[in-house]
C-alpha cells in the first residue's frame, strides 16, 4: 500500500448519459509512481458526487501505455 496525498481541485458538473452530477474533482499526488504514470500534468483525476454517497462517477488516468476514462454506468 502506498500512502498518498490528494487535493480537492474544484467543484464541477459532470454529465454522463443524460445524468447530471454535482461533483468534486480530486487529484491524488502520484509522484511516487513516476515510472508508471505519464510525466505531463496530473496522471489521475477522480470526480466524486457531493451527495451523501460520494460516488466516483468519473475517473481519468494516464499511464506510460496510454490514457483511460472510466464513467459510472450504474450504482445499485
């Protein structure tokens, strides 16, 4: 396990499949994983809902082999 710090960068509205979410953008400090992540800008961004569930509705990540975007499909 790696302990890391993160910042709440901003409050944003995220729309996924016509669903609108009020979110907080959280950016973890990934400096300890420099050999795995890309070197330009934040390599991991996570958008959490601001409601009582704090669901991660969107995740963007950049690695040495490419970038990925994950979006919430359902939460049941």
